[in-house]
């Protein structure tokens, strides 16, 4: 949770820089990762789930959301599965999973997950895919986590306001600045566009991990409450049965005593 909150401001500013660059005239000539392709032949979806279960419907919900969202996608889709549960579900559904990343650290660093973003960028630059989407669970609070989809390649900036508001930033305080590139624009873009793109994957993983922990806490609380209720119900049934046995034994004793008295 702490890592998520600490990374959000940086990820938000990185997103603002990327969207500012994407708005520049001639964006298709600024950097290959910003190029809008006319003929789409395939898409890539990075799906972030968990390695472990016992989190309620967390993993099932994100996979169901992914399949519903891309059910009308007119081109073949390749998947990168982050988390064993998502990988298993996608393979069971016979989806084209080209890579899987599992057993991530409990508190991953950017270096731990940078290979995921690099793979997506390589797939895009090699033209194996023409669009890259990120599907994860956005952490709102401990009781509310929402499935989210985001197009990261080529950069789609139409929903920037929605993204910024989700980080609880006030749009009135943002300034549409003009950036000066040093030493030169091409050198800067070659470094920051791939890194900031990979950063969006890292931020999504942190959001998903926070959502997973919250979902697991809720699931465990519900399981504990259900177990406590079941134990109380069983204890009541046990007491009723024990009381009935004692009552029957007392009736048998009273009946036996009555029979002995009648024989005299």
C-alpha cells in the first residue's frame, strides 16, 4: 500500500508528460511508440492477476472483464499473463498466451517488472502487434476495487482527465506547460517514452497488488464471519441434541423408578 501511494504522484506526472508529447503536432514522427498505425492486424493485452487464490472473486472478475471487453475486438489478440491464476484461466480458455510472469516479490521494484514493459514494447516495435492494452484492478479503497483497461501503445490521451481524477488530483492546479528538451528532443524521447510506458505497467501492478490484498482481507473476513456463524449454529445444535439426550435419560430413569414402584 505504501509503495502504491508513493509511486502514484510520479506515475501521474509521467502520464501527463506522455500525453503532452502525444498532443504535439506530427506525433507520429516524434517517436515510433507514438505512431498511430492505420492497418491494425493484432493486439496485445497485458492481464494482471495474482499468484495465489483465497481472494474471493478477484481473479475471476478481472478475467471475465477482459474477455467481455475484448469480445468484439476485430483482430487476433495475444496475451501476456502476469500472475499464475490469470495464466491458468487464460490457458484453460485456449487463449494465445505468449508470455507469463509469476512469483513477483511482495513489494516489487521497477526493475523486478521492467521486463514486462520491455516485452510489450518489443512486440509493438517489431510489428507483431499494433496495439497494446493493460488490464488490471484499480485500487479505490479497501472495499472498492474496479477492473480497468488502458491503452498504452500507441499512447491514447483522450482519457487523461479520467486518469488524473482517479489519482484525486485537481485539474484546476495543472498547467499546460511547454517543454524544452535538452540536450535534444530525440535523445530525450528515446529514453523517457519507453521508460514511462514501462512505468505505467509498474504502476498497474502496484494497483493490482493493493486490490488483491484488499480483496483477500475482505474474503478472509467474510470466511471468518461465516465460520463463526457456523460454529455458533453447530454449538446450538449440539446443545439441543445433548439436552435431548439428557432429557431422554431422565425420562428413562423416571420410567424405570415408576415401574419398580408399581411392582411393589
